[in-house]
C-alpha cells in the first residue's frame, strides 16, 4: 500500500468528522517539505507495509504539508508531528 493509499483527501475537520462516524481516531500528520526528518516519514515510514496497513485499518489519516495555519490550530510547534485526535 502506498502512502497515497493511506491518506485521505480531507480537511482536518472532515477527518475528525469521518473518524467519529467510523469509531476511529483521526491522525493528522504535519510535515514541512523542506525538512529531512519530514522527508524520511514520506520516503520510509509511510511506505512501510506494516505502517501503511496499521494506519489504513485504525485511523482516518490526513497529511498536511507546509500548512502552518492548521499546525498552529492543533498546537503543533515543530514538525514532523503526528496528532491523534477525536
């Protein structure tokens, strides 16, 4: 499963709503396209089959790249950041 297959094209609000309806948590992933640690998540972590399978089965995941306004809204002060929310 590719990272595109695990992340939904939703806003954080839509992810929270979908997660509630599905009885799951929302996973909001905040990344900065210029930072090496963020690139590692993209290039290694999220393409790992066991990670991708777990995410697809347990959470409603959305990826926010270079979205500082949304990061501040969820009290994220540094990236990469994984926020689990309900």
